[in-house]
C-alpha cells in the first residue's frame, strides 16, 4: 500500500486532535469600557453584554492568565483587578502603579503592567508581589505584547517608538518610524507586530526585523487596543467614537460593534469555551510535538499492517 507524506500528516493530525481539530470556535471578545467602568463581552456576531462592573474605575488594559481569569488595569485608582470567569472581581495589586495601561502575561504567569505616569514597566508574580522590570527607554508606555521568544514589546505613546525588552529586561528600540502616539500592540500568526497609531488613526505593521508599513487607515477614530481572533482578523477599539473595527487579513475594515461602548480601551480574546487565545505566533510546546510523533508512529504501524 502506497502512503504519501501529506496523507500521513493529515491523518496523524486528525488522530492527535480528533474531530474538534476541524471545528471553528466562535471567539469571545472582551473590551475595557473606560468611561462606563465596565468590561463588555461580545460574541462573534457582535452581540454585546456586560461581563463585569464591580471593582472597576476607568479600566484600560486587559489580559487573561493561563487559568482563564481576566485582569484589568484601573487607571483612575492605580490598581489591578482580577475578574473570575463568572465576572466577579477582587483586588490583585495596588502598589507601584501610576495610571496603569497595557497588560501582558509571560509564559511563567507573571503579569507585566505599563505604568503610563511612572514611565516604568512593573512585573507582578502570581501572588501579586510587584517589582520594576524596566525603566529606561520608556516614555508614557501604553500597549504591551510578548513574542514567542519571551521578549516584551512596549508602545511608547509620547516617544513614538516601540521598545523591545529581553526576558532579562535589556531594552532596545525595535521601531521608530511610522508611529504617531502608538498605543495597542498585537502579533499575527507570522510574527508580524501591529501597532495602533492613536494620533493619526492608522495601524502600522512591522516585520520581525522591525520594517514598517501601513496596514490600515480607514474605519478608525483614535484607535487604542488591538487583538487578533483565531481566524486572523484584527480588531481595533476606537476610543473617540466608541466603536470596534474588524479588519480582514488584507486590511479591509468594517464596524464590528457600535453599541454598549463608552471610550473603549484595550481588548482580549477567548474561544467559545472560555480558554484564552494563545499568542498568535507561539510555536507548539515540545509535548505537542512528542504527542504528534507518537500519533504518526502509531498510525504508520496500523497502515503497514493492512
């Protein structure tokens, strides 16, 4: 019996992942509703509802931890709120913060916070213990994003740059052209970094090497947060007109939602089961490759017996 490599790989993936591998998740989008002091939740069809409203005071940054709990940066009272899956809130951190904005988790579960007024990046352990991660090269930081190698990218709203920090906190300028008050950051599946230019209503796209180009310049009004869904569509929160814009991978934009919003800030996604979407360009964990190898070996042995 002749077996092609492509058919073997396809069958092996099906053996490993099962029927769910071909299913399409209806991603859920969470939005920090700044002026309403709520977190809104939107279905894939753009239907919104209030997800959380307690313990919030001008929420800005959002990020999910590995357990599916949502964290929100309260810019007005300098705190970080932790929100359960059911929408209930509790205080996670209230020290070392000064108008916190963007949030991001590293692979170890530490939370990083952009301190806009303090011009620092704070790092909090799982237990809420904080320390300064970076303070050089920071000029009113906004959005944060990690790449698959564990490097942290920071949008400098006033400095009009994107800084790159190694896991050890060593910083350098990643990009300094095409940026006008950059805020939100997001990676696509190929490792390109996207930045929301809140100052000129555009979205800039940067290659891994930091080479920039214009991705989108329509359907936006003071864009802040950015986030990708599992299909590769990019969402932008428009603070000035309280709308959300969805862009196809080709940069074609349309209004995704325009109700229930009041100065939306940053965004975060889960799938329909409540599992946070992983970093788009993150490579599979070694255990996944091991499982795939075992699955393909078992499949090949089965086919040879036929």
